[in-house]
């Protein structure tokens, strides 16, 4: 029997998240969790001075730690808003970052140009780390065949692996991330499971892959703890300490750096844009805009009425998506018929494959208890 449809009374998350829960007021667990835990870690005017002092202190620590190095931090750049604005702030605060881009073969032309603009205008050195094309394509096809929504897990696991590898190589102790609660505070686990679960990745690749992963950069809990504890490399989420409004950030980037908008959240990658705008809503009934808009509602950056109106339209353009479908299939070396067959396969989630969810929860809780931190991402 199909569950009764319900949408949150406060945000726009609904029963397209199979794990969603509603309280007696009709508010969902996502926005309740946002106000209970996440909102306290967001920038707001009431604690502007506190945030300013924390930011100033952290910038001074990064500068002091890297004073004898050519670089004092690593910034991963994609050409998107968040990472580009982080690079802009690094220049503003006098940091010496090494910009690192993970090239997985799916860069849009605009994103590639944006990265070059950043490096040139901000006068930062820039490294592009290119993944082995055949291994990476085999991993992508494995996740496509697995019929799970985490089709970008291969990229999501390679990014931190490469950033930490390069930071260690250059003896850099800080990675400044564009991750932030202002735009990414809400995201159901069944829409995007933990990318650092190597057991999950390996189980899918073992079942559907055809090549050995000899060069692909991996980043599981062992690697993360090694870099955190042995190499003392820390993540710094700078956007949580500044007033970060995406529209304002884009205006600044466009005006001062010649940066260009690429059309949507994560659309700096052709594949990511295609997955989130077309595959996820059409195959899995997961409209990524719901999570983004719900975060913005809770953060006061939009209203529920505006969000509901936006959700009335498709997340993609029919004509454009057909061209993208052809391009994606060509790049993956599959036929349109193969792709359509995949779209008809029953949707699955991470729980349908071997994974390390319970063990990772144990590891993360242990780390928090030992360090006294409140969030596993928290490195301040």
C-alpha cells in the first residue's frame, strides 16, 4: 500500500524522503533538527562579533602555522559559487592558498573558465588533479547499474582524498572547505548516503564493475583519521562564520572576478547537474531542490510560499535534457536504450547493499567523545 502523501508545514520536505517523520504540529524531523542543532552553527547578526573573533583567531592560526611555507592552506575549487567565494575570502583575509581542482572529466566550459579566472585574478597557484578516466568511468557505471541515487559517490570520495593527499604533500595543515550549513543544512540520508563508506563503494563496484581500482584515490574512515591525527590536517568551514548569501556572493564574484553563473546548484559539473535535475526526480522521486529550499527557508533566505511556487515547475528543461542525455551516454559509452533500461530498473538505496553505517556511527561517536567536539566536521 502506497504511503499517504504529506508535506512539512514549515519547510517543503515531504514523503519523497522515505524516512521523514512529522511531529504533532506537522513539522518534519529535518527542519526540527535544523533549528535544534544546525542553526546554532550558522552565522547570524546576533552573534556577529563572536563569529568575527572566531574567524579572526582561526585566520591567524592558519597564517601562523603556514608562515614558513609557500602555502598556508588548500582550497578545493570546482568553479561553483561556494568554493569560488571561499577563494575570494582567502584573498580578502591575506591567506596563501593552493587551489586544487579535481578533474573527473565532467567540467562544464563555464566552470573551467571560472577556475582560471579565480587563479588569474586572485593570483593564486592552481593544481588540477586528473582522475584515471577508465577507472572512474567504470565506477560511475557501477553506481548507475546499482540503481542508487548516490551516483556521484565516486567524485565525492575522490575530492577529500585528493585534497588531503596534496595538503600532506606540501606540509599544509589546513583545508578550507566551501561546505556550509546555510545552503546544505538539510539533506536526507537516503538521498545522499555517507560518501566515505568504502565498504559501500567497494560492494557496488565488486558487483557491477569490470576494472581494478589501482589509481582511484580512496578516502574512508582510516584515511580520514590518519590525516586528522597523524598528519594533523584540519578542515575549516569558513562560510559558517561569515554572512553568506548565495545571490550576493554571485554578484561579488561576477563584478570583481569575471565569474559566470552555470545554471543551478552543482551544475558546474555536467554529470552532477544531469543526475540531480533529471535522474533523481524522474527515477527516484527525489527533487534536490526540496532540500536546498528547505534549508533556505529555515535560514530565512526564502519563504515557504516562494519555494512551493518554484517546485511547481520541472527541475529541468525538456529540450535541454534530451541533448544532455545524449552527451552523457556518449561519454559513458552506453546507448540511449541502455540508459532508458536503467531508468526503468526498480530504485534502490544504500541499505540494499553491504555498508558500514553502524560501524561508522560508532567511530564518529568515539571520535567526538575523545575530542570533546560536537560535530565530526568540526575542527576548530
